C-alpha cells in the first residue's frame, strides 16, 4: 500500500459520514437508512478512493493493484469498526448487553455494503484511469 496515512484518513472520513447518515436516517426507518447508505455512500467512497489514488500519487499502471489493496484494507477496517461500534459501543451506550449477533442480524445488508465498497473502488479506478488517458492525449 502506497500510503497507509491517506488510506486510513479517507476511510475514517467515509465511515464517519456513513455512521452519521445511518444514525440520522435510522430514526426514520431501517429501510430508509439502508437506501440512503446504498445511494449516498457509493458516491462518497468512490470520491474517497479516487482521492486516495491522487494523494498517494499512483500511476495509471498501478491503480488497479493499489485499489485491490485499498479495498481489502478498507473492508478490514470496516469489519473491525462495525464490530467495535455495533457489537460493543452502541448496545452498551443504550444500556444493553453486547450484540454478538450483529453480523447475522444485519445480513445481508452489511455484506452488501462491503460489495458496494468494492464497486465504488473500481468505479474510482475507472475514473482515475480515464483521467490519465485524457491527460496523456
């Protein structure tokens, strides 16, 4: 990975946005929450992934391999933060026991969100490669 700093910074920014959007829309309904996350968050993470490629000074030839590393890193971070946040912090803040079934309870939504993260990353790569092609012409 070319820049752990930028990979972590952009991910945490996106995770914070997703968490705020998720909590804000959850009070409307769970369906609205997931729809907002699946509509807004792919755009947000695409922009963040593109920004990572730019800040890490990737070349077009290495962008796809770098995106595989970035997405793997982001999914690992997302899994860890989801576990900490939604198994531990949120239930304890609500005066409840840890929710050890979070990933089962939220299936398939949580797993689809990881697939959306993959799609967002590769959309960013396509935009990044297109920029390189246009600047070379």
